[in-house]
C-alpha cells in the first residue's frame, strides 16, 4: 500500500512540474495567439493601376486563434484601404472584379505579418515571384 501511495505522489509531483513548466508567465505569448489589433493601410494595384472597385480581407485565423473572423473593407476609388486586424500572421485575399476573370487569381491569398502599431502594405497584383 505504501508503494502505491508513493507512486501516486511521485506521479502527481511530476504532472504538476510538467504543467507548471509550460506556464512560466515570463515569456511573451506567440503573436499568433495574440488578440491585439493593429492598423493596416495601403494601396492595391492591379497590373500597375489602382484598383477602383473591390474588397480586401485580412484573415488572422490560425490553429491557436481558431475561427477568428476575417477583417474586410472596400477598396477606395484611389486603390486605398485601411482596416484593423490582429497582430501576427494574416492571409490576405481579394474580391476584385478584374481578378475574377482570371482563373489563376480567383483564389489568391498572400501571407503578411502584421506588427504592433500601424502597418503599410502596398499590394501589387498579380504578385511577382518575390515574397511581399
């Protein structure tokens, strides 16, 4: 009986140590789990010309945030946009009439990392082979 009690105590101590080591509170949480918002703005161009109609969406969902809603905004007549989204990795998608006619661009998503504060992303479509 004493052996089984000792095993239970040892197991409990080990379990508490394992749980506690992951929650030290000293490190910053990953930005991908952050619920902090930041402002994103820029200009969207298609084949060198400002997009005058359409929508841009920043989707911060990931495995840590689960199903966070995409942040959507209409693109202004000068190609500009401004919105708030969550800090961290975002997948940017577009609903632009000119892109809808091109099957290769219909489901285009571009990854961007949104940082604290104000971010400026001028987006040229279709994207070059260089990473944004």
